[in-house]
C-alpha cells in the first residue's frame, strides 16, 4: 500500500507524464501537418520550357505528351489555375486523329472540356493502352 505522501508523489509523476504525452502528441500533429502542407509553386523567373510536340493519337506518345503538359501546368500555376486553361492548352496541341476526336466535343460545348480530370480520362480511353482504356471507361460508367 502507498501512504498518502507516496500517493501524492505518484499522482504528480503521472500528471507530469500526461502533460508530456499531450505536448508530444501536439508536436507530432504539427509535424504531420507540416509534412502534408502543400508547397506553393512559384513560376521560375526566366524559365523557358519547350512546348510539347503536337499529339496526333499515337499510343506510345500519349503518356510523354501528357507528362510534358503537366510540367507546364506545374511550373506556371498562374496560367493554369483552373481546368479550362489546362484543357485548352492540351486541345491546342492536338493534331490529326486526336484533333478530329476533340472537334465534336468543342462543337457541342461538351462538359468534358470544362473538367480536366474528365478530359484526361476521355483522351486515355480513346488513345491510351487497352488496359488504361478499360479503366477509363469503367471510371466514366461509375459516375
């Protein structure tokens, strides 16, 4: 059995440890928030990226083309702050079969042209690898 004096000391130790645990938890939470906080992207002064080559619908060229476009979006968030300029940028770089594919979307003012994610899914469903096409089609059906 603990006497009254020992019991008071034990209570102080437990309270001190509880405070330390709370403080440590708060520090961990702050570190977690700092780790996931987005880092603002600022356009690099004087940085000039080469324009992506126009895309004509070739299967092997789709991924590099989209990645090059994404590089432009990432380095110029001031120009590509919303979906419409992103889609317009990609659309302006389409030729041949890919340009013929997107023309009806433009003529019908398709909602796909106003939604970057939908546009990427749509272009992948038409010009991407067969597995990617199936997944994009499933994603569109699931909506």
